[in-house]
C-alpha cells in the first residue's frame, strides 16, 4: 500500500511540475530569462547578426556583442497579465531597459552632417557605441506576447519589429535605410519540451 502511495505521489509531482512549466506565463518568463542569462541561443544569434555587418572590424563586433549581452542582463521584467482563449493566449509583460534611441539618432545625424569625420581611423561604429555606453536613462515598455498551443505545448510567436526594438533599447531610432544602419536577422530562438526554451526572433541593429 505504501509503495502504491509513493508511486502515485511521484507521478503527481512529475506530471504536475510538467504542467506548471507549460503555461503561457511560464513560457514568456523562460524566453525573457534567456536574454537575462545570455543563453547560448541568444548569444549565437547576436553573433550571427554582427558577423553580417561588414562595416565593423572583429574588435568592434566583439565590443558590440559584450555591450548587448550586458544590456540583456540588466533588463528587468514583470508579468502583468495572461489571457487564454482556447489554443491561443496573450501575455503582457513590462520590461525596463536602457534607452539608446536619442543618442543613436544624434549619432546618425552627426554622421550625415559630417561624413568626413569618419574613415578607417575613426570608425562610426565605435563612435556610436561610445555614445551608447554613456546612456544611463531607462525606459519601461509593455510588450504583448502571443502564444499558440501546438500538440499541448505553448509556444511564443515571433515578436514584432517594434517589440524587438524595445528589447534592444532602440525603439524610436530613425530608419536610416540608405546607409545600411539596420541589421535584422530572421533566425529564431527555438526551444522544446526538453530544454524548456521558446521561439523568438532576435533583431539587432548596427545601432547596437
């Protein structure tokens, strides 16, 4: 009898824990924690994006990568609401990040007005990153994460470009498409039931 009771309790704990981790809120928390902990998927995606920016030297790519990893680590978030409607759900979360938009816009404007100031010995990428490192102001945004249930597993849908910009602290940066200042990657961070990870697109920008 005691053995049967032990087995029943064990099954309850195992199945209960599995269900507890498979909720829309938990999935969003797992996704945001991946940023905060510099999960290998986040770091790999960031590296791929920076490797595609040919105007940067290897040292500049490393500087930007270190800067963005610290940015993600410093992000603070709070889950505000969860709504489930059948196999669809939304989760609202507040994130607080440093806000680089103003200094990036100012740097881009300065380059536009003073193109002769930047050459091989005075890289614009380094100039802009130096300005970003001086930023201490933060901004709080509300992000709405959409989720769908696939084979009883909740999965986070790809984020909008605005939400990605907010995560990167670049919401409000002007579109300088003519000078290739935007870097975008369509690669997703995917997770499954085994490693408790989620799907999300990370978009970084040369402005990072």
